[in-house]
C-alpha cells in the first residue's frame, strides 16, 4: 500500500526492529534509525532525518517502492495516544505541497518520543 495523500490512507503498524534493514542501503551519512514499524508487508521507518515508507509490491515482494518524507517538509502533526478500550495510537502528519499522511499503530507505541523528534526537526 503506497501512501495516497488524496485518499488520506493509513497504515496499521506494529513495532518491528528487523524491518529497518530494508532501508539500510538508502541511508545517508550521519542518518540513523530511530524506530521501525511493519504492517502485513509494508512498513514505515523513522530515521534521524526523515520518515521512509516502504511499499512492497508483487507476488514475491522483491519489488519495493521507497517514499522519503523529510522532517523539514512537515508543516503540522498530531498524535492520538491509545486509550483503555481503543488500544491503537495514531499519528497524522501534514507535509508542505503533499498533504496529510495518517499512520495507525497497533498496541502500545511510544508516540511521545516520535512526536518529540518530529518537533525537534520540523519546528
């Protein structure tokens, strides 16, 4: 599932440390992985410089689309933490000239740390 800004698509993500290996070859000097999340096959990796969306395509999954979303292009964001009955957390991010992207996280996710990093790199 690619990020579709017009339809405001979202991902249901669960923390998965191993998923970050999918982007190790595209990181730049000085860029480090903060956290990684995976849905069925697709995923999102938060680095020190950007959010990278990975869209795994095809039957074998050998074809991948990488979308790089730099923190410097974020104009607004919001978080919704998990509650007692609704255990999912959500992150909505608005990018200049692109639109809104919504990420939904399963289970306990530390969105405070992610939002702090986004704020430090976008404000």
